[in-house]
C-alpha cells in the first residue's frame, strides 16, 4: 500500500553503488537491528553529527596551529625512517611562505611515495600542529592532485560510524542514497507555513544536511535540519492522534453521577481541595461523563495531592453504579492508601477493599467473590489486581498510581479488564511538556501545579561527607524536639568496589547513638517487615528511618521533616527530587541534607546545585532533560520507545506543540487523509514508518 514512488527508498542499502557485502553488514549494524537490513531510507535519515571545515586555505606561514587547513604545497623531500625503526615517515613540503612536515606513523612507504612525488604540487588537508616549534600535519586526511581537489567538498559531513565502516564509505552511501530520492515527493507541509518559516522542501533539506555548502546547513538550528525535525515530529503527532481517535471511538460509557458522594467526602475532609485539584477532577469527570473512553494522565509533583483527586474520581464512578480499581506500584503503598482512605470511604458508604500478592488464600478468595458479586466498590492493590483470576462485576474506572514504575506494556494491558473502562494514570515524575507530547501524546493531561497550602519551603544543603559527624549530631537535636528523619543510602550491602555507604552499616552506626529510635527498611526485606518498619516510623516509635530508595515512591509520613541523602552525587535529579518530596508535607520547617563525596564531576556538581536552587519539579525536569537528554528521563531505553532520528528535543522541543496543532487541524478537516495534503501526509507516515497509523489508513 506504500506509494510506489517511495519504493526505491525502502530497498536494501546493499544495493547502493560501492557497498559490498561486508560494508552492507556494517551498515546493518549501524542503522538497523540485525538481522534487519539497513535500507536506503535509513542511510538518508542518518544525518551527520558534525562537520569538518576545509575551507581555510592559508599560506603555510599564516596557518593557525590546532585548526584544519588545506594547503597547496610542493613536495621537497621524503624522509623515510631508518630500517626497522618505529619512527614515523616524514615528508617535507613547502610553499612560497614556509615549510611543513607531513608525518605518517606505521606508514605504507609505497603509498607515500606514490602520493607525494618529490618536486610535484599537491593539496593536503588536515589538522595543523606545532611540534618542537615546527609545523606538522600528522596523517593528513587528504592528499590530492589538482583534479581530485576540484571535486573535494570543502565542508565535509562527519557521520556517526561503527567499527569496520570507514567515513569514506558512509559518504559514498549517502551520495548514492541522495541520488535515489524520488523527484516527485509531494509536499506535505502547508505551503504558507513553509514560506513563513523559509524552510526548503524535503529533498532539498536532506541534500543540504548531507552535503552542506555552509556550516549552518548542518546545524540543528539550520533550516534544513529544522524542517526534517519537524517532519519527524509531525509524523509522530499525526500517528498518535490517529491512533487515539481510533481507540476512543468505540469504547465508551457515559457515567451518570451528580457528585453527591464526592461532595460528602470533601465535607468530611479537614481541608479544602486546592484549585488545581478541583480543576483536575472536573477534567476527569468530564471525560467519564462523556461517551468516549477516558485515557488521561494526571501529573502532579510529590505531595500535590493526587490521591484525593483519585478518590473523588472513584467516588463518581461508584455513584454512577460502577466499580473502581486503583493500582499502586508497591504493597506498602497499596496498604498505605487503604489505611488512609478506609474511614473516609466507610463514612460515606463506599465499600473499600485491598488486595495484594500477600493476602492469605482464604482472604483473597473472599475478596474475589465479593468483587464479582459487586459487593466491593473500590479495590486497591498492586498489580495483583490485574491477574486473570480477578473478575470485576462492573469495572468502570482504573487508576494507576506512580505509573512510571509500570512498564508500557502494563499500561496497554489495563484497559483490557472490562468494557469501556476509563483509565487514569497518575505520575509524580514531573515530565517536561515537550516529553508529555512525545510519549503520552495518546493521552489527555491534567496537571496539579499547585501544592496544598501551609507548607513551608524545604531548606536544602549540600555537605561533604567528611562532615557526616556534624549531621549525626544535628539529628540528635532534632529528635529531641520530636522530628523525624529519613536517611537514604544508595545500596543495601557493603560493596567495597563502589565504596558506597551501606544502609545496614549506617543503621548500626546510628543505633550506637540513638538506639531504638532508629529503624531500617530496604528492598531485600520481607514485605511484612517493611510494613512494620514503615508503621513504626509513621507512628513515631522510630524517629530515624534508614532506607534504600524504597521510600522513593509515594510514602506519606507528614511528620517527617528531615531528609538526609548519602552519596547524593550518585543519584539522578529526578530521584533526588522524589526523595526530597518525602519531607515538607507537614507545616513544620523541613530540611534536606545532600551528603556528597568529592571531588564532584561537572554533571554531579550541577545536579546538586539545581537541587539547592529550586524545588519546582518541572524546572528540575527541564534541567534534567538538558543534562541527560530525553532517553533516560522516562526510561525510554528500557521501554523500547524509539528515540528520534532527526529531532533533538534540546533544540527542537518548541516545534512539538506546533506539530501537534498542525496534526490536530489536519485530522479535524480530513480525518481519512483523503485530500491532496492528506495524500501527501500519507507519504510522510510511510516515510517515517508510523506503522500504527498506516494500519489505520488501510483499514479506512
Ligand atoms: P501525592 O500527589 O504525592 O500522591 P498525596 O496525595 O499523598 O500526594 O498528598 C500529600 C499530602 O497532602 C497528604 O497528606 C494529603 O492528605 C494532603 N493533602 C492533599 N490535598 C490537600 C489539600 N487540598 N489541602 C491540604 N492537604 C492536602
Ligand atoms: Mg501519591
């Protein structure tokens, strides 16, 4: 079904001139995932990472050391090394202003003597250095005669390569690939938009990027590259919207609820919902009341009060006669939700239950029966909820808390638990706007951008680990005033190699000072023990909780006001932010102490600095994006989401919302992509292999 016009681009790259079987394999390794074959389109979309600028053609006397120069020289003298010596072969060259040595290590003498005959003139290009006060070029990149020089590009694209694939071959491959670009590719961008942006057409853009005439041609901000990035983003947004439109159409149940139960809950609270909570809730119940199926992401920084929003949404489902389920990533969290919501639910007549992998068989059996009989309104739990044996009587709403802990697969499997089930995914990872559009483009987004009132800012300090004694002493004073502290260590067991402070060892240390007031929790404990440790801390029986990063997600102990993080330099920004979010939940002044072991690398130094400077999760996420690139933020590498080939969000992120609006508008007018522009956009979808969307085209 692919337009025949595009077929040449999907031929194997091994068909390109000059690409033998061995080079074809290298291209496969670089551009495809063998056994898949690299195709011509892959070669075209593998754009240069940089540029060698050979335009500087000074006289020898003017050549600047450390720069790439192209010299026109006469060969004066060959200086081969003595036999069996490991010294380099040198060739003395000159022009009318001075001389220069060309230096070749482990050289092929025949080649040198053939390429650089004494008395002849040649062009040589490479990086000029000063050595012992003398000019030299070690292994010039180019040694050319007049005819070859006339064909040499002065700006040479530099490609990302793989072992066994010389730059020369990559250049040859791209030359061949560019030659196969069909001339008649229809323009899929709006012509007025194109003119306004002064962007070239697709072919011209590809040519400019692969064969730059000006350094700007290759820059991420250059018009050619920008256009290509936009094409990639547009194809993605279009695909996401098409998939979503398709998904949303069939499934739907218009929930009827006057909000009576939710109002009762709100009345029973000791506080009032924030404006952000109210807004998010109304967006959610708007979705639930419509006959579309809801697929919504609720983003809110740690402590922004997502649980209440979830509860109120579930109350609407229950009032509308349906069941709701909320899934937490850990047993501790599921139990914590249950403990916190039980009284509230019971008081308004909502039947709440909790199910985790730890339940006794009889207990579990009873829960299952009640669930199937519709005697449970809201079921909380871990992913145990989504096992096959769990059958709901009338499931209407599924909420996934802290979704980044769940894989993409699980997210997809969610809707399968019942017909027309609304899905709300909650995350505390502040996701930069640009990434939301990219990776959650198939979801609507609500944001809790306001924290409940009455919280004082968290004072964050960085302290070198040598001063750990001061920190321990400081804790002693805080304990006397009844405060509670988390103490986070990166690893459970002593690992000499990494020299990490082990939680168990630290626990013993702190016990020497503070005895029974110290508790410990880590990932290798039985869940029963974890829960007991959490409860003791929550109740104030222990006041210091030594922990590995198990407390990272969601745990809520409002009385905790001190967070100590050891080896803070080893944590990522997102993690530090999550951890810090565990304190500052009550009205008491809270503090976060980042213990670090120097010397700090530049990235680590910046991370700690950012933590000191701001508490704003979105700001931190943006910085994180800048420091690390997008791949790691959402763990996309593991989840198998493709990275972009042409777009680089650190530069092109502003194009995303434009591409999204563009795609929306197109689909609003021409959902089947039948118009002329629609047809052109089909070609775009094929080119970027948006197969999910292409499949829908075929179906339609
Ligand atoms: P998170 O978004 O991190 O899941 P929680 O839902 O656990 O946050 O809420 C954090 C704390 O804030 C809880 O103790 C909760 O009771 C409290 N809280 C939630 N909403 C409000 C509000 N509107 N006013 C005051 N406190 C609130
Ligand atoms: Mg939470």
